[in-house]
């Protein structure tokens, strides 16, 4: 990422004002290499000693002088001094270019780094800025797609709907898809009033979401009964265009409506289809069976939705009171049709726990994600913001040089021990997650869902991660900040790496919204 030097000395303090950051330029003939920065100590005098192997890079012509506005750092929680680097990326949509799991780029991602100390200004005046890095991407439109054939249904509380609305807006806004939300009353809570629901509905519609808020079909029904009723409600209020009816949770997220529609285009909605994904964890499959798990999204074709509507009362009467919402759908489908589950593995229930880096760094484009709510490590609205610039590039991977991999929207990973040169197999997902085994099963836990996989690497020796810290739409570009936290028991400094993604033609997606 950065050219390495055996001994890197910080010099040329550039005094700024306002925020209080003093800039140190890494000198000694060449800028500092990122691998050097990650495992280094910043002394009181700005000195730095590398613990990494020396890496010699060929001399390159100097860049052009430029100014960098860093006043946004005032709103970011950082422990100074920090290592700081940034790079502009220009996206060039190219015909006949498909989304790849991993694309190799010979150029280094961050040719130079600096140290920012407390006491700073808002503008960095630099005399050697690298030119923008041009990346070719698939020619996928970034404008909203017509999804009027889609009806979505959620059962949730007013409070949870309010929390979820910015995330729902990321994939639903201006698509013409319909959303039906049945508002339930939380335990020991007060039922929402009709005016409250009407106000929320009107607000969502002003934000470009065709949402309809409804009370439960029956007073006093359980959450799982309400969840199952979504199938009947959506079919009752269906439009002539409606082809697919989707039951989902309030923390289900669809990164790309266009990719979701492309998946459904493989199937004829005039035939009975029950499409979804089993849990990633074999324990859950063994316990609950071959069913579409609700968090990944349950997709009913128009033909199957008509059958469920017809037998709805019978299914409700037959249902075990302890059955979950998605289990009720399964029991009704299996009990009254010959339809079997069509498993789409890129829909994700996300029933795996622990470190999910291996999922997000696999290079695979998920059609749905789940369990993000309340998990600050996976802010899916910010992670996916970059699609407003580069279409279906969310979680797409690029390898820069011989040691750095960007998983777009999630992380930048540096492999300082030569793992990439040693032939690390990136067609396999790194098994960073925790598996729950099933007694006497040959499935070790996630083989049916996450294969092929490879063993996890040791963090900070074989792999150094910079996780997405924040993302924002800024002057027609999407800014991403990736942070590696220094160890508290050492003098290792935090490192912040910043990317600015821009379209080559300078255009901005008209439906781009800043996540709330």
C-alpha cells in the first residue's frame, strides 16, 4: 500500500489552525508504507520505528500539489496522534465488464501517509498528492429500478419502524415497490393511535416509499400470527402488477434491488414458488427444517400467494400456537401444496455469530442481510452507500499491489506476512465466524451455506484489518473511512484510511440519500 523504508523519520511539520491537528509528512526520500505504520510506535517527537520487513519500491514522478479539507474529522471519535492517508477513486463503468469476486490492480492504494497530532487546522496543503485511481466496474445503473411487481410486508412496532426507516429507504425509495407494515403493540406498551400511524405513513411516502401502515387483522393476536397474516394482507391489497410477495423482518436489508429482481427473473410468478434461504447454521436447519427463514426474506410467487390466501383460515386453525412466523408459512405450504423450498444461498438469515469478517470479505454479493439492528459493527446503510457511485460494487474486492485487499464498504485488509504472494485462495471465504455443530452430523456447522471456506488467519500477524468507521455523501462523492485501532497497552497509534469514490462523468445518483 505504501512504499516501505527501513527507518522512516517524520519531519516537515505543517502547522494548521482551527481544529488543532499538526501534520507530519513522512519523509526520508519516500513516503511511508502502510505495513510500516500499522505496527509502529509514535514517540513524543514524532519519530517512528518500523517493525515490518523493508520493501523497496521504484521511484515515481511526484504528484501535483493539492489541498485536502479535513474539518469532518472534528466529528469522528479518534485518539490522536493518528496515521492518516486518503485517495480519490474514479469509477469508470465499462460495457461487458462483470462484477468480479476479486480484481487485481498493480498500483499501490495509498502511496503516502501522514501523522496528525492534536492542535490542528482544517485544510492540509500538500505538495505531492497522488492522482486519482481509476477502477473499471460493471455498467450497472445507479438510478432506481422499477420494482412495482414487488410487495413487501413487515410486522413491527412504531418505535422499531422509526429506527428501521432510514435503512429501508436505502433500498425501497423511488422503486415503486409497495411496503405493508402491520403495527403491533409492544408488551406493556400503548397501542399507537390512527393519527400517529397516518402521520408516519405520510412521512414515509414523502420520502419516496410507497408504504401503508395497518393495524393487526385481529385484536390480541400474537406476533407470529401477525407475521403470517402478512401473506394474506399483501395479497388482499395487491396491485395488477404484483408478482412477488415478500415477508421480512424489520431488520432485513436488501443491498441491491436490481440484483434482487434479477434473481427473481429466473422464476415464473405464474407458477407456485416459495423462495428463500435456510439458516447458515446447520443446527438451525436440523431443528426447524428446510424452510425459508424470515430474516433472509420469504418470497411467494403470485400463484403460491393465491393458494395461501385461499387456505389461510384453515392454516391458521391448524397451526401450533408456539410456531414462529416463518414456520407458519412452512407448515401452510407443506400442508396444502406440493411446493418445495427453492433455496437461494445469496439470501442471508445471518444466523452465524462471532467475527463475520469472512462473510463480508468473501467477495460475494448478498441479496439480503439480517440481524444488523443494534450491531454497530455492521452499519449496513453506511456500508452500502457506495453503490450510489458504482452500482453493484458493494463488498466487491480489489487487490492492490501484493499485500492489500479492499472489501468495498466493509474493510481494507493488509497481509504483511506475504500471505497473498504465498497463494492465499480468495475463492474461499475465511472462516472467521463461530460454528455451532450438530451431534453425529458430518456438516461441521456451515458447510452447506458458506463453502468453500479456508481457516482463519491470525489478526495483526497474518492479516491487519481496517474496518469501515463512517461513510458520507460529500459534494457528489462518497467518502469512506476505514480505521485500525492501535493497541491500548502499547504506543501503537490509530490509523485512518480514507477513500473518496466519484463517478468519472461527475454525475450524482438522483435518489442518493444520506443515511439518517
